[in-house]
C-alpha cells in the first residue's frame, strides 16, 4: 500500500526592501546645500527605519510557521490560555473508549506546562462553526468550516508556503490560497465503506464488491439471507449525507485533478459516462439501494448514535462513511472484530482507487494575541506530530514522515490512494462560487441534495436521471453566471 501524494509547488514571492544610503555632505558646501542635504538625510533615515521595521515584522512572521516549530524547544517561555473549538463531542466525555481531549491536553502539558488548553465541542458544529467564525466568538483554534478561500487570511494566519509545509504535513491542499497554507489537517481519511464482516459472511459474500452492480447484489444477498439492514443511510442526521460527495474525485475517477480543476470546467458532470464511474455512478448506488428496498424501512427515523451499536451487533450490513467511522463502530459494542472497512465499489479502467484527504483542518485565529498564535501553532504541531491522534482514530498520519498506518488500511492493499490537487492559480474561488450559485455544495455541507436522492427514491418521485439533469442545469447556470469556461 502506498500513498500517492500530490503537491502543488507554488512560486515563492520574495519581498525585497531597498534602502538608500546617504552620505554626509562636505562642510564647505553652501548653506542651502547643507539644508537640502540635512533634509534628505532625515528622510532617508525615516525610510531606513521603516524598512528595518518592515524587515523585523517579516522576520517575526517568518519565525511563526509550522515548519520552524521544534516541539519542546520553541516558545517554551509562553504562559497563556488558548481555546480549541471543534466537532469531536465524543472525545469530550469520560466514557469515550479512545483517548479523550482531557488526556491529550494532559500529555501536551507535560511538554508545555504553562500553556492552558480549553476545549469546546459542539454537537451541531457543521451548522454553527461558520456563524461563530463570523462573529469572532470562537477562540484560537478551530476546524475550518466552509469559508471562501479568498477570505482565509481575514480569519486565519498562514502556516507557511505550500512547498515548505508539504515537506512536513500531508493533505494540506484543502485550505491554500496565494500559495499559503491556512489549515493543517487533524488527521487523514480514506473514503470507503464500514461494514460488518459477520453479516457479509452470513449472506455468502466472499469477495469485496468492486463495482456498483456487485455492491447492489451484495446488499440484496444481505436482505435475502440475514435479518440485517443491508445499507443504513443515516438520513436523519443530515451531515452524514455529505459523506457521499467524498467519492467524486479519486474513488470515482482515479484523477487527482478532478475535484478542484476538472470539475470546475466540466460540461454536465452529473451525466452517465456509461462505464460506472464519476458522480453519476456514485449517487446512483444510493438511489438504486433505496428504490430497491435495500435500506432501512423509514429513512426519517435513522439514529446516528444508535447505528454504531447496531452495526457492531450485526443489525446493519454497511454504511457509507469515511475511515474515521471505523473505530467508533468498533468501540460501540462487544463485536469489534466484526467491523471491517472496504473500498468504494467503483473500478476505473480495471483499477480501484480511494479518495484520501484531510478531516477537519486546524485554523488559527488571525485576531488572537501574538502569544496565543504561537501557543496555538505549537499545540497544532503537537497534535499532528506527537499526540498519536491520527493512529488512535484510525486515520492516515499527517506527519509526512510517519508511515505507521493503522490496521484498517490493510484492506486497501493494491488500491491507490488519491489526494486532491489544489485549484490552479487564479481559480481558487471557482468551486465555492459554483457551489453557492448552484446550491449543490459539493464537499461543502451539501447534505440536502443527497437527502433529495433518498426522498425521491423512497417516495417514487423524480427518477434518478431527472435529478441528475436538474443538477447539470444548476451547474451549467452557475458556470455561465461566473464566466467560467466550459470544456466541451
């Protein structure tokens, strides 16, 4: 198994400051010459002072960077309190079976005893984070919500340029603007399907499905031969619907450039390609499963917390969720060994790929005090380099030199991980513009559009092709209104 890393190397921008040297004029010059010389000298001195101050500011800014922090050595003299706002409410409870926030903070304080870390978690983080961000009432570190990339520098400080940061951290391309990195991932995820191995075995499924047809046949076998719900949609939770968007890039196309480059200019990207790939194939799996009665009886009554124990106990066959869900399902009952993780059932030209990328990325408040910015960056680097968080949460490690992958990824042997390349220069805002104007919100909390698929499939409303045609129309209209070139 290998991780295919794609790193965009931007052009470094160097600010040069020129200082004009001035010399003292000879004493035998005329008085008016002396006055002119004195005035020039004072002006040049002011210029020198300004340049020196700018250089000092630039040096200070350069010093505060992810790459320059040496844990246990950098900023050990700081005494302050920082606040971390995030979505992991489960880690904020003492009965969490993994490492809790309080345990991570206690370990961090062994290295930095004078930095107090307060953690606030939010059960409706996806909905509230953007509101909190805009109000300014959130603290020093947060998981970056769906903001326009052009606004990143308004809210967050940069960690450094892409080339430098990418040498130390994986999956840093999500929050890049003008060659600066504004978000460091908390962990990395592969996109696949969490499933109950015992249920699959009871249904007679001996090989992992690799195509939509094979997957739907497996779901039918589960329905026919077991009492388990073949595919649990998690419709009612809402945010879980966004998981389906995560397969549109690498998993469905095998292309690292698809999500942030090709899709922006694609003509009718939701049309049937005729080969069971791309977005059409991803979402049709869900539509066909619901229409075929291969999901729960009443989608409106799904229970996110309850489903964890249900799949652990063999009451659910599988759920479409990122690899982050794997340890949660294992910990939800006495049958941890029955929980497995498999690739998404799409094959591209005879080969399978798996989208891989960041979970929420840590952003540091641009309006925090200087000490808090430093303390916050130290904590972010400790969480990504020393805490073991990624491994503990069955994630792909963020430290670029750490190849200690959890056991869950052994199921991806022979499957190539694909990380999304960033947008090309000048097109960083295109996806946000298209998402907003089309109302599709791909990979940006677009839960309602996926819920629409379930609703129509269950209630025999719009056909799948009618839904996709509607999405294509909305996408084309957004491209036109934003003057984005469409590749025919």
